[in-house]
C-alpha cells in the first residue's frame, strides 16, 4: 500500500534539504531557505502555510526521517 503525502514541505537543517509535494519546486525551496535561513520546516496543508523554527521540534521531525 502506498502512503500518499497529504501536504507539501521543505525541511532545511544546516546544509541538508528535503522537500516534496505538489506545491514545492526547487525555486520554492530555495526561496524559503533565503527567507527563513538554514534551520526550519515550512509546509502547506489544505491551502494554509506553516513554519516551524523551534530547534527541539525540528530535532523530533528530523528523527522521523
């Protein structure tokens, strides 16, 4: 069974980047990195955008990958 990603995201931790989803292109990811720096997760779900910058939360998210 395939698990579909229900949202688009960009995860940046230092020099590492991950991204996926229908609303994300390389240009979008680079623009988010330019806007938010090198430690964040941006995602879009149900037409709303969210930004996570808390280091502890990002550590937990990164652990999922």
